[in-house]
C-alpha cells in the first residue's frame, strides 16, 4: 500500500531501484583480492582478468535465460577450485562474504533513500544472488529503507524478463503502473525491462554515456540525489 504521507504533488507511489552500481558499489576485483588474502592464496592479475571475462559472459547468458544461477556458481570458480583443490561452493561462499564485507553505497544513495523513506514505497529489483544482496543491505544499513526486495535467484527470472517485474508487481499489490518508477544503470535490463512492463524509467548515467538509440528512458540523471527533483 502507498505511504499515507506520500507527497500529493508526486505521481509515484513506488520507487524501484536496481542494486549493483545504482545503489551499491560492485567491485569484484577488490572482493577477489580480499578473498585470496583471507584464504592465503597467491593472487594473479592475469587470472583475475580471465575470471572477469568469464563471469561477465556467464551473467549475460543468465540474463538471456540460457543458464541459471547454479551454473554461474559452478563455472566461474572452476579453474581456481581445481588449481587450489577447493570446492566451487566454498569459493562462492568466500567471495560473497568478501563482497559483503567491502560493500558500500554510491555517493548520494543514503541521502536519497533517507529523503524518500516514509514518503514513498521503496523497492529493489536485482539480478543477483540472495545471500549477497541480503548481507549487503545489512552491512550498509540500508535494509530499514526497503519495503520490497526482489532477487532474480529467488524469483527464477532475470531482468529484463517480464516475469521478475510481474513478480514484483504482485508483491507490491498491483499498483497503477504509471505510479511506479524503475531506476537503474543498465539500459539493457533496468530500462528496457521496466519500459516493457509499463513502468516509468530513470537511467542512472553517472558517466554521461550517449543514450543508446534503442532506449527512451522517461528520465536520465547523472547524480542520484537528482532523483528527488523527479519524484516530488
């Protein structure tokens, strides 16, 4: 249900965010280095670069529904598991723990969430893993702001698939789609997915990249705090 004290001048009842690189830093290189240090393993920059390319490819396949989360967990650390005689289960667990430990919010995120809190319903829709997302919300003290957390691993669909937005819409109580704003940094998942489902969209574009021809976000901002001007 919408907040009782929602601003009368806003058309929005729900503000939905992507997680990685929209609200939170996602520094996999730092997390891998942290993990290797904790496990007393020799770190190699070239091996990390190989991992990074593979991991990116796996997430693209996941977004395209060619593989599932367990496939990512198994394949991305398989080389290191064989090299160091460790299980991929352990490496994934240690990576998530390291990522949660080093996690932090992007500039302006806390200020934005604090300003929106109590006036709008706030949700997160993320393509990610349950353990990491929940741990990161606690670590960054952001859980108190969030009314809805939708994680692709739990839902079984990844953005931009309609299924994850349908799941979120159901959990939100089926508000008018025109009263929902989806905010994210990824045009291919956040903006296209939100638009196709009928939500207004805001592309968070901190590096001022040219707008791809195939998307037409309702809004574009380069600073998170500018979102306040859009929803008031």
